[in-house]
C-alpha cells in the first residue's frame, strides 16, 4: 500500500475557494500481478466526503489501456447533490493533467528502456 499525504486546498464542499491547507491522505493499494489499483481519499471533511476509485491497466497488442473509475459520495443534508457535482466537476477538470502525467511517465519509461 502507498500513502500520499498532502495539504487540502479546498475550503468547503460546495465551492473551490482556496483554504489555508488541511491535511489529506490518499491511499493506493496495488495488485501488480493483475495490474489493478484501488484508492481512497481521506481529507478534512471526514465522513462527509467519501471519494474512492480504481485504476486498471490492460495490455493490448500495441500498447496498453488505462481505465480509471471514481465514486463520490457527500453526506451533507440538503447539499449532497450540488456538492457531489462540484467535486465531480473538479475531478473531471483535473483529469487531463492526470492523463498528461501518465503519458510523460510512459515516455520516460520508454526512453529508459532503449
């Protein structure tokens, strides 16, 4: 298991106003034999925000496919649906950066193998 600790920069669950930084942890549990990973986020919102997902790498004839899934659950009365949409929008907006990082790493690995 890999644990990543960071400072959370989101002040509340319904907007992305910058905050002072509260600790958050993302744990990654890799099954390298099956090329699968499950992850879970634990942050300053405690049980009010459940965020988890998985990654799966599938070998193809000419490369590989990375599949990523995430689930968002917000437990705040009357605010759950809007907060879930805000968190989901943030994750979708940040996804191109994730894909770019994966592509950079693949390129670095390919260059090292040559």
